[in-house]
C-alpha cells in the first residue's frame, strides 16, 4: 500500500469517527446496552423447545426425566429473560419509552427496583405457558384440517412456516401485553425473517388460527382476529391511513387495523385495511381483493376471474 | 431469587410437564426419531455440490480428481439418505402415512426389510442425477435468456434465488415421486426459507423454467407446468377450494392446482387457481391478474392500468 | 452394501463426472475463483458495523478508542475488498463481462495492473462512507416518522427489515456505480434473503426512503426514486416488457423500470411497470394497484374497495 | 494432475484398502462403535461442573436454582453415561474383555439386559458424588497447605494441574471399581494430556492428596496411597518387572506397583518401583531417588548433593 | 426410566446441592466472578500476535497497515485486560489477597477507584511491550545458536515449545511485578499445558534464555536466572523445604528457589534446590544431577556414567 | 478513557510498529507464507484416519465403500500436502535452507517447477502408506505385549499416548527423509504437545517399538533404534555436547545421538547421551540411569536402590 493510500485511509477513519458525534442517533457507543438479537433468539429457542419438545431443541432421549428437562429450560429462560427485561426497562426509563408499571425511583439512576420488577414480570409471563400449549395444539389441528396437502401433525410442526410464525406470535404477545418493549418485536422479526410472515406482537389472535404458505403476510399491531380464522400468503391486515396530532406527528396507539371475526377465510394476496373494517363471522374474502369497508357475517367478496 | 419464586417455578415446571401427557400430539418424547432438519440440509448441500461443483461447496482445487470428488459426495449421500429414508419409512408404517412399496412384515416391529428397501430407493433416486444436471443447465440458460439484468450464468447460479428454488425442487421431486414422506418437504421448506418461493415437491415442472425474484411464489402440490414457462415474484398457482369427504374431512390427493402449458408467462403477483384451470401454450397472464378459468393457447389476460 | 450396489455407485460417479465435460457452464472446476458469498458477507458486516456501531457488530465498550475501532474495520475492509474486486475484475476481463476502466494489458494474462486498479476503486468506494452515514440517519428518521407503531430509532435499526434492505442497498450501489461486477449483486441478494426485499444495486434511490414490512418488494435495476418516497410490502417497481436486439436476444442496459418522484407513497402490493412510467411528486398509489402509465404529481390512484 | 498421477493415486487407494483386510485389528469398520473420546469428555465436563460449580462450566448466575442446575447436569450425565456404559459392556461381551456382572444372555446377540445393567451401574456410580465432593474439598485444602506459592483455594482450582489430575482420578476410579472398561481410562488419558500426570484409574488414593506441578507423574494401576501424601513432578510409582504366565505372556492383574502410607512425601523425579515396596508412614523420599525396597515409617531417603 | 430411578436421581440432586452449603469453598455460586480462562487466553493470543506478527494470529496481508494492526490489537487488549484486572483487584480486596496499591475506599463496596487503577496498571503493563520485543528476539537467537538441529528462526518460533514457554513468561512476569493476582498464573498454566514447562510468573529471568524440549521443566516463584542460561527438559529449579510460621502454617514470600548466574548450562532432568543455592557464572550441571549446594563459577558437576 | 491515555496508546502503537523494522526476524509481514499449523494438523488427521479408520476420524458407517473412503482422504491429502510442500520448498529456496532436489530455476523468482516437484514428492510419500500400516500394526502388538495393564488393541489405539507419538513419527519421518523442511517438525511438535513425547522426525526407529506413559521422552534427530525396543516415560536419547565449526558456530548434521540395538529396554527417566554410545542388543538400562558410554549386548545397567 502506498503512503498516499495510508494517509487517505487514516483521514477517512477520522472522518467516519467524526460522524459518530456529528450524526448521532444511529450509533450506540458505550451506552446502556440493548438486548442482543442472539440472546433473545436463544430465549425463544428455549421457549419453543418447551412448547414442542422433540421437534425443537433436538431429540428427547427416552431416559430423560421430563420434569428435570422442563425445569432446566424454565430456569434458563427465567435467568436470561429477567436480565433482558431489566435491561429494556432501564433503557425505556431513560429514553422515555412508555413501559407500564415502571417503578418510581427518581433519585437513583440505576433504580435497583427494576430488577425486582423484571423478575416479577418474567414469572408472570412464564406462567402463561401451560395454557399456551393448549392453544398451540389447536393451531396445529387447525392447520391439518385446513390443508389437504398436509400428511399429519409432524409435517405441520416441522415444515409449515405459518405454524412457526403463529407459535412465535403466541410466545411474543404476552410480553407485549405486559408492556415490555423491544423483546416481543425482536421475536416477531426473527420469525418474519424465517417465515416471511410479519405479525406484530400487539395483534390479538384467537384460537385455531392457520396461515398457509406464510410469505408476505402482514398483520398490524391493532388487528383483532377471532376463532378459527384462516389466511393465506400475501394477505395484509393493515392500516388505511394514519391520523396525525396537531403538530403533524403521527398519532400512535389508535386502532388502525381491521377486526376479523370467527371462522372468516381470507385468500392469497387479499388486502384488508382500516381500524373500523370488520370482516364478519364466516365471511370469505377472495384472493387479491382490496377491502376497506366492513363485510357482513357470512359475506363473500370475490374477484371475477380476469379470464372471464 | 426468593423462595416464593422458586416454589412457583417448580410448580410451573410440573404444570408444563403435565401438558405433555394431557395435550399430546405436539411433543415427541422418546419416540421414533424424525429426520433432523440439519441432516436433510446436509444431504441437500452435498447434492447441490455435485450439481454445481465450484459454485456450491467451496472452490474445487485444480489438482482434485473429479471422479474421486463425486464418488466421495455420492457415497456420503448414499449412507446418509439411506438412513433418513429408512427412518421415515419406519415412521410412516407406524403412523399409517401412505408410503408406496412398504414391505410387508407384520410380525416384526422393526421390519429389517425396510433398510434394504431404503437402500434400493436411495440408489434409484441417485441414478436420476446425471439427467438432472442437463435439466439444471437448461434452467440456467432460461434464466439468462429471460432477464436483461443478468450478466451471465455465474450471476444466475450465485445470485438468483429463483434458480436455487428450482434446483432444490428438481432435487426434491424425484424423492416425492418415489413415495418417500417428509424428506422432500423438508428440502422444499429449506428452499422456501432461503428464497421466499414455496414450491411443493409434488409439482411437475418441465424444462427451461425460470422464476424471477422468487419472493412470494407459491406452486401447489398438483400443479403441472410445461416447457419454457416463466413466472415472476408473488405468483400463486393454487387451489380454488377443497372438496370434502362424506365426514366433512378434506379430500386429499385430488388435482387441485392449475396446469400451465409450454412457454406461458405469468407476471408478478398474478394468482391462478383451480385443478381444471389450464393456461394454454404461449399465453401471457398479466401482473396482478386473478384467474380461475382456463385461458386459450396464445391468450393474453392483462389488467387495464389503474392509471388509465 | 452389496457388490451390485457398489458397482452401480461407481458407474454413477463416472456418469456424473462425465456431465462436467458434456454439460459445461454450470460447474467451475479449477478455474478463476469467484468471490465467495461468505467473504462478501463478511465485508458487508464490517461496513454495517462502521455504519451503525453498537447496533451491528456487538456492543462497543466505553473504553474503546473509536478512531482505532474505525481504522481497524476500515483496514480489514480495504484488504478484503481490494482482493475481491481484483478477482472479479480479472474474471470479467476473461469472460468479457463489461467492467469500465479495465486496464489494457493484452500480453500478460495475469495483468498485475488490475491489483492497482482494485485498490484505487476500493479506496474511492470507501471514501463515500462519511456521506453515506448522513443518508442512513435520514432513512432512520423517515422510518420513524412514517410508522406509528415504531417506538423509536433503536427499534427501527434493530427490528425493521426495510431499513436493513435500504442500508445494504446504500452500501452496494456505489460499487455498482464504479462498475464492479457481482459484488454489489451478492450484497443485494444477501439482503433479499434476510428481508424479502429485492432491490437491484443499480436502482438510484434518493434520501428519506422508507420501506415498511419489506417482504416481496422488488425494485428493478433502472428504477429512479426521489426524496421522501415511502413504499410498502409487496410493491413491484418493474419492467413492462423487454426489447430485443435484431438477433432475438434481450436488449440489456435500457431504462426498463419506472421513475418515482419526491414524496410519492406506494401502498402494499401495488405494481408499477415500465421505463417511461413516472409517478409524479407527492402522488399516492393505492394498495394492489396496477400502474403502467404515468401519474400526475399529486395524483391519487386507488382501487375501489371490493367490499363496496 | 497428470493421468499417470491419477492412476497411481487410484492404485494406491486400492492398496491401502486392501490392508484393511490383510492387516486387521487396527481398523474398526462398521463394527460395534466404541465410545467417542468427545462424548466421554463431555460427561467429564458435566461431572466437573457439578463438583466445582462456578469454576468449571462457566459462571453460575445468582438467580439460578441450584437444585435445578444439579438435576439438569445429573440427568444429562445419567442419559449419556448409561448409553456409553451399555456400549462398552456390549463390546466387552463380544471381545471377551473382563467386565464383572455381565448379564447372561447367550441367545440374544443384542442382550437387552445390558441396557438395564448399564442404568443400574450408572446410578450406583452417580450416588458416590456427594461423598466425592468432600474428598475434593480436602484435596484443595491439602494443596493450599502444601504450597507456599499458592494464594488461596481459587488459584488451586483454577491453576493447579495436579488438582485437576486428582479430581479426574477421583471421578474415574469408581467407574473402574464397578468394572466398566475403557471409560475410566479415557478420562484418565484426557487428564494426562491436559496435565502431564498419568494416574491409572485403578490406583487407590486416600484423602488429602497433593501433586505439585504434575508433569511427568506416573501412578500405576495397582498403587495404593494413604492419607495426606504429597508428591512432586516427575515421580513414578511403577512396576519393577512383569511376571509372565507359562506361555510367556504377561501376567495381568498382579499387584505390581508400590504402597505409599499416610503422610509420606515424595520429591521431584523420584522413582519407586515394585508391588511389595512400601513407603512407610511419614517417610520422605528425596528428589531423584531410585527406590525398589521398602522404607520404614518415618524413614528419610535422600541423595547427597552432587555438588558436595 | 423407572419411577424408582427417578426418585433416586431427585434425591441425589438434593444431596449434591446440599454439599454446596455443607462443603463450601470449592463452589462459587453467584459471587464475584473470577476471570475466565478463555478470556485470559484471548488476551494472551493478542499479545503473542503483537509480539510475533505473522507467526501467531494468522498471516498478515501485505496491504495491511501495521500501525492500524497494532492499534487495533492494543486497544482490544487494553479494554479486555482493564476489565479483567479490575475484577481480580475487586476480588483480592474482598478475600484479603495481597495486591499492592489497592485504593482505599472503605465505605463503598464497589470501590469505583478500582476501575481507574486497573486502567492505569494495564497501560503501565502495555508500555513494556516494545522492550519485550527486543528480549524475545534475543531468546530466538539464543535458541538458534543453542541447538544444532534448528534450521532457522522460523522453526524456533513455530516449533519450539521452550520458546513459547519463555515468551509467555516474558508476557506474564510484568503483570506479576505489578502485583496483579491470578492473571499471570493463568497465563503460565496455559503455557504449562501447551509445553510441559511450568515457569512461575514470579521467576526473574535474564535475556538470551533457552529451554530445549521443555517437557517437565519447573522453575519456582523466587528463582533468579542471569543472562545466556540454557536448560533442558525435566530440569527443576525448586525449593528445598518450606519454612513454617509459629502456628505451623507455611511461610509465604521467602526466597525458596535457586539463583542461576550468567551463561550457566543445566542438562536434562537435573534438579537444583534451595533459595541459597547459587549456580555460578558459566557453570555446567550435568544431566540427572541433584544439587542442593552452591556451585562455583565455571564449576562442572557431572554424574559418572552408570555404564562405567 | 482519558485523552492522556488515548495519546499514550497511540504512541505505544507507533513504538511497537517501529520494532517490526528495528527488530526484524521475529515478524513475517506480507512475506512468503509459512504453512499454517492448522493446515498441517488437518493433513495429519487425514493420514491418521487412513491409518486407523474407525479409531480416528469418527465412526465408519457399514454402508461406506472403503475404497471411496480412502480415495477421498487420499485425494484431499494429495491436494493439501502438495500445496504445503510447494510453499516450504519455495521458502527454503529463498532462505537457503537445505532441501535436496530443489529445481534449478535461477531466473524465475516463482520457479513453477517447484509445483511439479512438490506433487512428485507428495506422491512418493503417499506411496509409503500401505507398508506403514504394517509397521503400525506391529507397534500396537508390541504395546499390548509390553504392558500388563492394557486390556487390548482398542485401548492401545484410543488411550496410549506413546502409540500416538510413535504413529505420528512414522508418518512424519518419510517426509524428513524426502528432505521436506518444517512439515515433519510441525507434525512432531503437534504430537509432542498432545503426548509429552518429543521424537525428532529425523530419528530412525525400527519396528515393534513401544513407549509407555510417554511424558518427558526426548529422542534426538540422529538417534537410531532397532527392532523391539521398549522405553518408558522421561527417557532421553540425547546429545552429549555439540561440536563447533572453526567460527564457533555449531556443527549441524553430525550423528549426535545414541544407537539403541534390537530388543533393548530403557526404564523411566534414564538418560542416554552421545552419538557414539551404543546400547547393545537386548540390554536393559534401569530407571534413572545416566549413560554416556556404550553397553554390551545383553548388558544390564541398574541403579542400586537408594533405600538399601
């Protein structure tokens, strides 16, 4: 390398370094650490292993004591998740991100009460797991009953990205409900990257839910979905437009996404938008439809074939 | 951790463990092991390396004897795939999953004949590889001739997810045809996660096939595709609705997905549904079209621009 | 294994090996090595770490000297990228792939001048980084201002695949502009596999760009996008049809993809095609629209709800 | 590679393969698998973690429930060691290696009773662990009291190879006593490679034992060592000569190695040989001494300095 | 697993857990963490890479800027070692292990001044590196000049365990001199495990030092070695006996190990003991000798061949 | 970090960098690369796998074709070792290290003939393997017949460091004989680190050789050992003193180490020195003996027990 190149590289390093001061906000240097993606993914893998032992997390040897197996995974999640939750709560407190139930400790920058709260929230969360197993079993059954190509529950659990996306959502949603920032979103983006389905952890989804093929599905934060709903690839349950505050900034927190009632079916690439849009019980939305108004229970919205 | 928390965690472990008995069917504990995803992926990598040596599986040193190179990969696949196939056949037999040609050994739960059958099927499968190389070469050429942005075959093989999805399908489909459960589906879901294209291993696809961009493509189990067909991102070749048996359960095995004849082109996000729908030779289906009826050979179905 | 099987496997190895001669063009055996995907991904990770230190590449310890941190990443990228660029330039020269500014060294097959050129191009490229940081900051802000579900810049950088896709594009595009083949395409396909958004490195994209949800987005090579544009999942900015040369081969290099002017918004699954199609300043293209003609500045193209 | 080289390599492969038939006994091809070194090392790491939690196996988080921690390691060892023991018992049965308590199942080549026996032996073994912890504590104390350079128990556990060699011996010896072949020897060779001290798992060693520096220590199979003994690097407790059977083969099983009584000290590089040699209580053997006869209690055997 | 076995394993877990309370001192649960061996080894690898670039730490690319290369390794060591040193100082303070210069902060259990002190000590340490490079060069030369089997400096650096042991000692000794506990001992035990030579970091060793073959060498804490000394495998420079305090405990800190003056040579397996023993300048101690008294400058102590 | 510390670290980096120029010879920056230890170790593992298939390199599946197995390992070694040999030959040529048969290509600095020579030497080397398998079998038998503690050949191959040291020597020695520098020494140091036995690859060792316990054994470059020799831990077969050239430098290449005739036995920690020292056929050298003169065939040199 010539001396000239060395000089240019040295100057360049200085210029880039200067941008860390000049252009802040997209670098975190020596600040409160955010939870690492790898760590949250590790927690998720442990949760999936408890949810579907023998499918996730490798074979379970017949000599294994299942109670020890569960205790050990549970303990690992408790330890890791408590730390991650404490970290994001601490971070929220400093950055004024809303996180309900933050302890009031104005004088102590470290606020040790946050550790206690984090343990408490983590335990509350973990205690939803037994009930969640029942939900997941129903989702697997719904998938099997909904797809003639499926050969059985094993194929559903091993090979259906839709089931994975739903399972991760069911694991992430209670964290969202407890007001824990970031962590459920990281889980949902992990599933999004794996499956192509982007289900915001805020969405409320009833039992017996089935997504087939999964790629391109988007389900927004304030979506409400009933029991026995079935959706296909490319379906968007989205916002119609965003309301603004007086200062022109976006209104956050509104119900912006639709409500899908029990047993509705939404075929591939349909788009349903708007917080007041309700797809009634048992309605069918045909593939490729664009729906921004409510549909009666039992209604059928279908495109005419372009080949007519 | 307080004693109270310890007690709650212990109780919780017991509750979760109890669900493994109460809510069965989504846990496999000490049962016949299913093939691990990692192992099937390993087999697939070896197959891709034999199919595209020097592109997959690292550089091939000029001193390497190619015959030894192939023998060694072939042997590894033979050993691994025989074991995986034997495992899934054994599993199918117990769970009554249809797998043609299962040996009849009613008295022996282990049925050693299955090992022999697995070797035989594996060898039959591997003997399709030389012909498959010719198919893959044609797919690469079709991609190059179909995309003006492509700079050459190297870019196609290294950077086109559509080519990867098609190549994995070509490797998975003969396993499906031999009646081997799970394994081809695991291969196809691996490719789906990599590329966003979900091609069921049952689909029958002719030569010179090109998928551009790939994300969101869904090709159903009973689809039939001719020679020289070209499809784009987001295209669904799907089922219109499912027929049911007398007891209300889904009819499995019917032709539910369309037939696409030679040299047809289907543009982005078009949806073509139904087992009787035939897109005739050389027909063009415009982007975003919704087609549930057959289209004549040479027909053109196009949306009018919404900007008109 | 029986002797018969051994014989068949040996014969098969010979047959497959023979296809490496008979069916060339999809195997590279002992030839100029192409850049490995893993190596280009490593370069990209280093670039992302310099772009977003503390978000990518792990925590930055408060004791770290940032100038040393940057120098060290910069040096590593300089060394690696110079080698990769030299390799692809050498390769382009042999295969007649267009790469501007190739040195003229007809007599020497190794053309050592290529190493010097590679260093020069790499340094030119790296010197765009400080300015690029400013662009990325604006993209993060645009995302935050464009999505009411976002809780802040940290969530954008950690959890928005759209931001990742745009950031990788901003890192890949200058390499494309310098005429370096393959490398920017490998970067873009890496991002495509992670995020589901396929942005060709040739696309020219203005500041304050936001893609929400990302899956299924396709932005073609000759697309031009202005300032403050916002697009959603499943949007295609594609080619209408390809022009051919006299010999029937595709014309490569034409402007085939649309122009999107400042502050336009394009909702989910809309498709905009054609090199002469211009979406005017501030125009809004509704979800699911199919647009092949230009739209006036401020125009609004919306589907009527199929539920009307 | 020239054709001639290819031919020579092919011929050579054939010649080497032929030696697997012609020169048997040093290749195991498709036979009963022996326990892998890596697996036994994994078991050993789990045992060391239970023995010294927080020193081996990484930090123990204060939120961890220690009972779950132990249960989980114990269960893992039970599962793994049962399998390894079953494998070596099966192997011993076929190769006529003495292993006490082998079940009598002459008709079944797989002898399923071996699995039951393996579980039983493994559990018997594990039940020695609580007592073993007490022994290890005494060894740590003995080391601290025996070396003025030691700064405390932490340094002993982290930095004294002699302690590691003794700890592994204490974990391996009960397996030897239960008549399990190979496994304790693999453990002892693992420690030998780490520490340079080769303690045969058959040696019987009393409490409060300290080896300083460790390299080159050899302690033979039938050695008996009392309480509070201290030895230094390079000490051999070996056999004098081997007795032979009538046919000239070596007599195996005899007491061939010395007895060291309580509180004896043996300095660096001393050699003590012979099954009848007894080093009496509290005796001191000077560095470099060569001892093949018994030494009285309290005796002192010292070399005169060669510098006299 | 039978219910009886489950019960026994559960009881056993409880028994082992109980020993963590009953038999303390050999478990660290939720306490101040000690530095992990892996982390200290990482620091050592970085130091060796700066000491012998291109031999340790992989190839150095000719395009690399060496100043950036060094800065980056230096910075990494500064960050890591500061943290490790802070941790051991904090630990020493609680456990009353002597560590000179500990800050006086009786009221604050965390004593933040320790972080400042750790940085200061680390920097002081690192500033010895340039001089240390000169010492290492002399050691390499001494090895080459001392062994007729050596083919050159490359072989010395790559293949001589004695050189590795000496280099690690030279890197560990200044940490010992700065009064930092544990860290230098962990370095020395790492080298001991690699090379078989156990050089206590307290030993003071002059330049041009050569150890051939290395296995079994022991050099005690208070040894002093002059310039140009040469020793061979199995040599012990040890203590004769330990002095005790009034209460019977060992006196720690005394000079217990010999002094070896310039240009002395000590052949294989010789043992030299005692804090007052001086091997005079240029003396030669023959292999296998046992020396507990001083030897004159130029003296020669040789065993008569036992074959005489 | 304070500004003052930053300045000191920057200055320090500059000072260390300067030593790379000022104190050369112990840094290799951008020069001919030496073979990496990891690569030579990889070659050695492949060789050991061919030598002891099923013991080294993992289990051999019964379905594996052994000829393919060997071909594939052989090919990998041929490719890797040819490159490594070419590299060291090129290096020797530049540094004037003696390497017989170097081609004469004074004008071309790269000397392409070296690649041809490297392939030729590698093939010559590999063709010794079949015969070497016979030698290894005899070594295993000698070990079993020499140690009453051994339970069978499996234990010898898995657990005897002496066997490993001898096997690596047998693989390294032919490379030494072919005049290839460095590579055999790296192999021997790998074995030394694993086993504690340092056997110079130049030593000539006859069949049926057994080393028990191995730690501390040193066998010098010009040692000659006959058939059926047995040695124990800590034995040195070394040089007495080195002859010098007129200029004071060491004479390299002389026979400096002893000759051990058939069936001699040398017990633990004995030292035998000198190029003219011959231990006659069947002689026995007792443990701890110091021998610098020849011993008659059948002679017995024993220490009197210091306990007499």
